[in-house]
């Protein structure tokens, strides 16, 4: 099956890829906060980098996001707060497994 709008074949610069990913992380955190309540998502600073975090039934997830999105973060409903109990030490691999489990409702 084809699509009427195939993806572009030109390469996207890595900064654009990360910008897109950072906006998606912030949007996901916002959606989870609005869905599950204020204690389920937020952001805090770690080594001068903002970290967006989400706590779902499948476990905690977090993403460092670039400081240039401070205006977006501050205008979102996300509070400047750490997860209850703090960062749980998850690795990138574990975070992605938890995210896949959340998406597929395998928790």
C-alpha cells in the first residue's frame, strides 16, 4: 500500500531531529499530566539541562531537552518538579522498553 504523501528522501540535520524529538517529549509529558494528574509529569534541571519526566503505569521515563525550548516548557502546564521519589535510575534502553510497554498496554 502506498501513501499520497511519502516521506522526504532528503536527510534532516541532526539538530532538527532533536528539536522534533524534544517537542514530542514535552508534548507527551503534557498529555500525560492532563490525563493522569499533576504528579505524573514535570521537568527539572540536571547539570544545567532541563529534564522532562513522565511517570506512567509502565514506569518512569525522562528526556534531557535542549535549553532553547525553555519558553515552550514554561508556557506548558508542566511544573518545575522532580518525580515523586526522584529519578529511578532507568537507562535509555529501559526507558524505551517502558515506553513500548505503555504504548502496547503491556504493563
